[in-house]
C-alpha cells in the first residue's frame, strides 16, 4: 500500500517527530510508502509529488493502539455501573451469539473510529470463538484491509470455564488442543513479518482467570517457535489479585513469570495493580504494558502506575480497550486521559504532553515490536502520520503539542498510512464513511436480536 510514484510532500507544518527536535515550520517528503526526509523551511522540488499544505497543522506520527476488543462495538452502553467481573459475567452469553457478520460490522466501525481519531496501527484481542459462527478472525482482518490501517490482531482464547474454576461460562470456552492448532494455522495464514507489513499476528490467551496454566505455557512456546508476540490481560483489578492468590498462591505478575510470560516479546493489557517488585521486573525484562485509562476508570479498576513504569524504563503504550467498557473512546483522547490521571495522583509534573504523545506513538510501537518501522517521524520509517488542525480557536494555545494533548481532540486534516490518505478533513476516504457507521449499528442489532 504505497503512494503514487511521485510521492507526497507536506509543507508549512509544525512537525513533532517524537524522536529528535520539533520543527516549528517544516516539511516532510514521502516516497514509496516511507519517510524520505524532513526538515525546516520550504520543501524541495519533487517532480510529480502530491503537495499538501500543512499551514495551521501539527504533524505527528500516527497513533498506535495496543489493546482493543473490536467485536465489543456491538455491545456498548451496557452494564454501565458494574465492576469488571460483573460486566464480564453479564456480557459473556451475549458475546457467545456473535457471528462473522457481527464481527465484521463491529470491526469496520471500531477501526473507522480509530482512524478518525488519529490511529494508523491497531492491535485487537479477540478471544471469544463460538462454534459454527463463521471465520471471526478473518472477518476483522478483512475490515482492517478494506479501511487501510495496519493491523496486529491477537488470536485470543479461553479454555477455563466455570466448571474448572474460571470466570466465563463453559459454553464460550474452547478445547486447548483445538486452540493451539487453530492459533498456529492463523499465524501461518496471516502473519507478515516484513518491514512494511500491514498485518501481523500475536498469541493472546485471554487472562489468568479464564485460561489454564497449561494453555498459557503452550501458547508461549508456540508464539516463540513462530517468532510472534505474546499478549494477555493482567492485574486489571484487585479482584484478579485475590483470585490469583487464592487459586495460584501468588500475585498475577509472579504467576506470569512462573509460566515464562515476562520478556521483551510480551505486552500486557492494563497492569493497573502492580507491586514495586513487578515494576522492576517489567523494566528488567523489557515487558510492556498497554495503559487503558478510560476503560479502567469506567469500570472503577484504578489507575496504572504509568509514570513509575516509565521512570523504571519499562515499555508503555496506550489502548482504547473494547468499546463495551470504553464507549466511543478517541485514541487521541487516551493521551489526555493518561496525562491527567497521572497528574491527579502524582502531581502536575508526573506526565508531560510530550510524554503522553510518546506513549501514544513510539510506546505503542515498542509494545508491538515495531519501533524500527513506526512510532516516530524519521527518514526510512514508514509514512504513517496524522495532521491535526491546531489553528482557529486552538491557535490561542501557542504550543501545538499542548493543544493536541491538553484539549479535546483536534480536527484531523489528514491521516496517512504508508503515504496513502485514509482520512481527509475528518472523513474516511478509503471506505464509504457513513456506511461504516451503519455497519456498526447493524452489528449491534443483529447481535442483540439474536439473529447471528
């Protein structure tokens, strides 16, 4: 998915590369889907290039979403005042009714919404696979391909139902051997390890309270044999800590370490309730975490120790989480939430606007193992970037990065993925804008009416 042969030139913009100095008025040249150069002042002459005037715009790397459940677009607004475990037990049976048509519509709407809020790369964690409901994984891959976002779906799984001491009902769990076979087949079919890959796959058993010890161990062995990454939920609530202590005799992070689940190829969702020793181990092992501030607040789970993880040197990115616990959450808005929550706990210097921007870009790329290709604006990296309008009312804020992070999400003038325009002036350009929204609504109706 590259640009036309003449490439793209963006000029007259404020450029925040995340790595290296910011450029108050500069240009950026894109060729063959990659950043060829950037610098201050007028752009060079590039024969045949599409020239985009960035006057009044802030250019940043495209945002990287490192935790999501796209199918949950179809169940937003339910169990509004519930804890995580109450919310999960209330929704499992509804999710058991999904089919490939529901997943496709929900994924199309969820990914479209991410694009409209500055996201160029998204992970997804799909772990509910009702039997006889079509190819759910392929449905979301298809939605991402049509939209034109880079996609890093995680083949999730659950094999520990209530009869085995787990949280989910038995009808939504799978057989362990079937999970491992299907996961291996999924990696072989979809995973593309190339530098400019649009699609990579991770292995992602759901959580310590829904997955057996054996599956966690075997999943890690499988992922490492295929050279793909590992992902799961961890330490989201105090209930989980109590559950782990009662059933495993240790804390969630101690349990993960025992199973071989700490390392530079692992990132956890949430990691809210970490002990000091956990933070040290994350930093020592290069284990990442996806901070999901809006979802954690919505479910009353707590506030992750993000500023302490960063000080220790551990990788941290951002995630919007599933829309059923984070309704209509803006990827750009999560930068603001992350910054404000850290300041509310630790004071006004706990997290700066630029640190929040790094969480949403390079931090996310590190979680996905793509920091060489994504997350900053540097020559040779992929041309995934967002152009935010910070003129008009926002021009009263002299610092454009402050205007982006401190305030409400600015209008999106352009979103480029590999130099290709996906969003222009707050409108999706690769798919029919309104049709994507309707697909999400139709997915909800189909699921809630039991038509799937």
